[in-house]
C-alpha cells in the first residue's frame, strides 16, 4: 500500500541566514511564503515555494557544524531543479559570480545537467528538461 502522495518540503540548515535567503530567493528566484524568527532558538525559518508550490525550508541556527562535501557522506546529496534552458541558467549564475561545473550528459536519458553550490557548499543541480 502506497500512502505517500508527494514530497511536502526539503529542509536545509544554513550558516549565514542573509546569504542563504538572498541566494534562494533572489538568485534562484524561489518565492518567499513566510519568514519566522524564533527567539527561543535564536533561529530563522524561511518557507519558500517554486511556481506556487511549497518546497523548501531554510533554517538558521547558531554555529551549525559544516557540511561534509567531499568525500561524499551519508545524507542528502543535492537539490535538483528542472530547467528549460541550461545555458541561460548558467549565464544567470555567472552574472551572480556563481560558477557552474562543466555540463555533463546523463548517460541514461541523454539530458544535460550541471552543478553549482549554495552559500554552504550544498550541491545544487540544474537538469535540462
């Protein structure tokens, strides 16, 4: 019996709330639904949507441990966003001084994709639809 209906959201903890807020809302263009400061935790929570659908929560906490990136470790590997035009996305990232890895081709689908990193070095994949 499959009781799952969809992914409700993904949560990411950041080290610099303002940098991450700018990255996800201004650079990637996710829509801010709600921003909450929780004084008892000295923590922000930013709810973000893509095309009107709630998908991502950004949390800040004082002094979170750094993310292990290489070698890859157990846990969330990356976030992937489907895009219509990969070349356009790479150009937009370059305008914001964000470098993209070389474009790769998915050996199974033949589709193009690349990676960038968010302000905390979380890999972000752009996959051309």
